């Protein structure tokens, strides 16, 4: 399965549209682009495999693998990129500003459910960021 994340970059955050084919799944928020600096920047554009992951902090969530120069890039709920993200991607139901949104838990559950079902069925999942 191929997911597509179309970004719009701003000085205070990155907003996106997350799609499956031509179907909009949700919006996304990320940190602004700052040359892929760890903890300060969104990740570079590219095609990355997604995997399932569990941690005590986020429970079941997703991890973006094989990001150049970066590790632990997660997909998890957040509504304010600058205050809640360290380079990760947060699905949101509605964008409310640059790097800000609402309804992140609902949007995340939608994306997580789709990716978990696909991986459990034995299919790889990729995210294409552009």
C-alpha cells in the first residue's frame, strides 16, 4: 500500500494532506523544514516504509523507517507541532494554523487502523512525502 503526504511548508510548521490514492484520509502537521536537524525539523521528502510499533508513552503507533540521518520518527497524535513533536508526523482531522490542528486522536486512529490491517495482511506500507 502506498500513502501520499503532500506538504505545504511554513516558517512555524508544515501542513499536509495524507492520501490513499486520490482519497483524502486526513491532514497532518509537522515541524518546519530546518535541513533535517534532529528534533527541530520535519524529515526530508522521499519514500519510506512504515512499520507498527509499541511504546509505553504512545502505546500502539507507527514508525517511519530508513530516514537518512534520523531515527525514531513516529506517527502519533499531536495538535501543535512546535510544542508536541520532535520530528514526527501527527495526523489531524482539521488544520487550524501552520503546524496546528485538531482532532488528532481520531485522525490517528483512522491511519493506524488502516496501516495495522494492511501489515497484518502481509502487505508492506510506504509513505511518499513530497
